[in-house]
């Protein structure tokens, strides 16, 4: 793999002030995004947030109404797709059905009139890296979904692109194959060091595979950060609610300026300070931040979902309504549906966000 690693030029990507509309619909509004060379960044968000539009702009399939797109420091805003030097993997694989896995991988190199020895060496290397050597002479209809996706990935990488674009590459696969192939994509990307932008609506996929995640909403970038930072210190209430599971409970301002939620003082994220000390807000509390203890009265246990080391409790709180709590399974052995528990915030589990 040394030859491939050396030959693959790692290039950074920048979208500066990019705006894109479709009729009266604003798909992207002043998008500023930088992807460092060799980095894997996921564009994450709900349907219609603009993430696929951003990918199509990077690929050159769409032109921005305003702004600049640079790859490797070069302005490629008006450069046609065939001259951008990127590789792309689509959701539906887009393999040639009449070509073997080996021939599919070699296709781009043949179009570029690469010499036969280089094609053979490159394809053999990629068959090894994608663990497809034993399937090299099979046609697409003889391959599993995961194998087809790896062929598509190898074909995209074969031309040694400076940028790899992945458009929902795992959404058509079942959960077990998706998780395995997710790890394979990350392994291959790290091994080759190719700059990669992946679009997904699956937050678990984004959190597991990315160096950084760019969370988008209604055409705007809400936050870009490492998965850990996104989860622990979301910049907005939208990010907190979209990345992971949350409870929203009332937060009250104490006379000394502190904030209280579920009966205890809490640390808060961000610079939100209400001038009215009597004003209530909402505290965004994650299930693992909820502390549960057996009690004679209080919240009622509605359901217990065993998830291995952790059990998720669904609770009905007399003041807050439905709540979720994730607690160690060993501490829930005595709990039963219908029993009452006291509920507070585990302050040692981190700060909460106010909305």
C-alpha cells in the first residue's frame, strides 16, 4: 500500500460564503466550511438541511449562486466535475453489471489510459486493502451488498483522488453489514489518508466514523466539532437535540444566579444569562445525566429496556412528564414497572444546556 499512499495527494477543502437556492427555496445560506487535508468530515442533518446540496456543489454537479469553493487552495468553483480530481461513492453503488469487481475497480484508470502494469498493480493493492481479493472475478450480481459497496469505494479511490465524496454510502445496507462496512471505510480512509466528506442522516454513523461532524439545519451550519465535543458541549439547542437523546425539563434561576433543574443546582453550557431572575427556561438533560433512586413517591417507572451494561428507564414524572434515564443495569435489578423513583440530575455527569 505504500505506492497508493504516496500517490494519493491529500488536499484540503474550503467552502466560503456559499449560497444556493432552487427557485424560492434556500438550500444553503452563507455556508463556511473547512476540511483539513486527510480529514474525514461528516455532513449530518435532517432531510432538507442542505447537506446533499453541499456535496453536489463540491462535486461540481451544481453551481453556487454565491461564494467560493476551493480544493487544495485552488478555486474550483467553475471547474467542471471531470476536472476536479475527486472520487465519489453513491448510495446505489452504480457498478457496471457486465464487469467483474476487478474490471469495475480498473475502469477509471482505463479511461485515463493508464498503462497496464500500473492498472494491475493498483487494482491488486485495492483488492487487498478492501479485502476483496477472493471476489475479484465475480460480477456485481454475485456479490453481497457490503462487497458491492467496497468495490464502489475501491473504484473511487483507484484514480488516487485528492478528495473522496461519499453520498449516504451505507443507507441501503442492513444494520450489521452497515456497522462492519462503516469501520472498513474508516480503516481504508485512514490507511490512504485521503480527504473525505461523507453525507449522512445517521448520527450514530457520523459519530463513529468522523474526525469532525458538521451539523446542518435549514441550509446553515449549526456547529462543526469532534464527535465528543458535539455530544458533550453542543453549541445550540438544535445540535443537542439532534445528536443523541435528550430530556427537556424546566430550569429555574435561583436568587444567587445559579440554575436549578430537577431539584438540584446544575452547571450550564454557553453564555445564556437571563436578566430576569424569575424567568424559567428549559434544561436539556441527557438520559445518562438523570439519577434515579427507589422512592415511595415521585416519578413512576413506565418501562425498562435492557441494553446490556445499561438499562433505559422510561419514567412518568408528576411535574415534567415523560423522562428517559440510562442507568447501570446492575442497579436496576430490584426495579419493576409501576414502582416509584426519585429523579435528579447527576451533576458529576457534566453540564446541561439551556434552551
